[in-house]
C-alpha cells in the first residue's frame, strides 16, 4: 500500500491538497496565547484522513522531506 499512498501523496502535493492548521498554545497561568503549533492534515478523497505519522514518514523515506523541509513548513 506504500506505493499507492506515495502516488496519492505526490498528487496531493501537486494539487495543494494538504491543509495547514494552527493550534494555539495557551498559558495555563495567564490564559494568554503564547504561541502556535503548525499541524499538517491530509484528507485523501478515496481513503479519508491520513495520519501525519504515515504521510510524513512516507515523505522522509522517499527523500522528499528532511529536517530542512520541516523547518520551511
């Protein structure tokens, strides 16, 4: 199934189907927003939601994502 996901992931990148969401980080002491975490999401039309653990590992194993890519995101 990895090759199927790899093909679909490649198409998702080409068609801009990955979504970037931001989750606020809130101080438990003050209740203020102190930062944000960037979260990548992929909802594949035929398969459904693909876990970031799966698609990021796939991108790393094929050499299409490395620590520099993550810094860029």
